[in-house]
C-alpha cells in the first residue's frame, strides 16, 4: 500500500480553484534544510538520513528504524530479510495497493488474501482463523503451517492498517504466535495511529511506513522500516544497499574506508539525505498534522450528516491516523461513479481506495483469484470514495465539498 492511484484531475475550467484529493505541506523549515543539504555536498545516504532514523525511532518508541526510498522497499526488505521464498506463502488483505502483494510475488511466494472486516476495512482476524483451520495444516516435522492445496509454508502476515485505522493486532499476533508466523505491519497509512495506547510500527515484528506525497508526512518519495530486532535491522540495512558491507557514508565520509564486501545480492532501496532533510521537519509537524486531520474528520461528519453515506468507523481502543476519509455511497439514486463525476464537475478531486487485488488481471491469471472470492472487500469497493483530505485544507474547503455532495444527491433525487 505504498503508493496509490488518483482519479484524473478535472479538465474543465471551474469558477473555484481545483481542490485536490491530497497535497503535501512544506514550509520554510524544509526548504532551508534542503538548501543546507545541497550546500553540504552530501546528498545521498548520510548524516541527515541517520538523524531522521533516530528521530523516527524515538517518535515511534522502538529501538531500530531503517530509512528507505519507499514503503514498497520496506515491505520487500522485510520479506527478504526473513527469508521468504518460492516455497512460501504470505497472508494479507485484498483491499490494499498493489505493492503489498507485489513484494510477495517478487520473493517468489504465494499471496493469500483474507477478506476484510466490514467496519474497519482491515483484514478480518476471525476469517484468518477460519482460513487456517479449514485450509491449512500443521506440519509437525518442519514445525510450520502449510497450505493444504499447495503445500506452501505460511511464513508471514502483512497486516494493512487501512486509512490509518490499526488492525485488530491482538488477535492477529495471537494467531501468528501459535503458528510461528512473522507479523509485518503495512503502516503506509498509519503513522501516528495507536492501538490500546501503543504506536503502530511497534505492534508486530516489523513495521513499514510510507512518505509518499499523499501520506501523513512526506519526503517526496520515501519509507521507513521499524523493528525491535537489531540483527534483522542490520540485515535490512545491508540488503537495502546492494548487499554492501559499508554504506556510502562509511566509505566516503571523513572516517570512511574504501574497502567493502558484497555479502548478498541486495537492492538499491536506500533513502537520500535530500529526502531525509524533508522528513526531519515533517516529523516535527506530525502532531499538528494529526490534530488537523482529526478536526477535518469531525467536520466531514457534520457537513455530510443526513446523506445516505457510511462514514469511517473508529473503534474505542484506537486512535486513528486519519490518513483518508472514505465514505460508502448507499443511495439507490446516486452511484459512486456518478458522485465522482459530479465532484469533478465542481472542480473537486477524489480517489478510490482500493480496487481489490483479486480483481486485477495479473492476480487472476497467476493465482486463480476470481470475482466473488472476497465479497466484503468487493462490496466496499463498489461503493467507496475517498474525499479530499489533507491538513492544509481550510474549513471552507470542507464546507465546499459538503455543498457539492448535497447538490449531487439533490440533483439525482429530484
């Protein structure tokens, strides 16, 4: 869920300026840090990246954070670091961006989708248990969980915190402990969220975050992997830069050495200091961003009250990061597609999160998934639309969306 598809912008000229679905928010602090980075002559992985990692780890409350160039990279590195391969399978949600499952395929493993909870849109832990009970077996010889149909070894669960609302991690972790599975949090949407007072990114074995321009903080492109395991973190660092035993700062910095070894055939997934320069100040601003997102959510609930919409659910044990404000259109007169067109006509952007992955041609062709496999995810997808939602939206922007939504319903119901 590292990147997302956004509905094209309106082509028509409207009286009011275009209101995008999302936009980053940078200020003088980020601009000055970028200039200082350029003037330092060190723009790739270096001291600012290291500072950002430490600052991020301190914010999350975890010992290890590895900065990379995307959440996709973090997810891929997590699977590679624990040794997921062609004889394995990894469980995740179908209602996520392609990156979540693509990285499973990159490791040669089988993606297994479990349908979602109809309220939170996260992987349903009860359906996870049912899948294990009915379609898997425990192999006592190898001490592993196996898929009955393919004999693949189930290695991990990627728990996607959809829209910034944490998954039911207690149930997922309990299941994982029983069957010796690694839990990877896809926290692309969820920086700043908590579950029973614990920060997302500390709830599983590995956490993976995104700093794409639409996310809660942005470094242009970027991501972070968090873990409590220092050996795993060190392996991720090595794999993130070609498998080299020394990164650029340790080779070319003031105390560096030119000699290095290739320990494994790694990847080119490192974060640059230019990206970290943005992240250092974006992280400082995150508490304010989160407060504003929560305010916007309350305003949407008010301005859209009475319309035939299903609003996001937030469970009492959760503080949502409010990355998205997705609503389901539940009207016999107005479809989701008609609403999107109407908003576009008012010069208002929107998006859909997400087309379930089992409906994508590649996953149908390669793994045999079909329409009807995951009815809850399909039902949500058929009705859902993400409204404009970002911290520098004004109160009047929210009112404008509300008026446009009311006009769309009134026109079709008249």
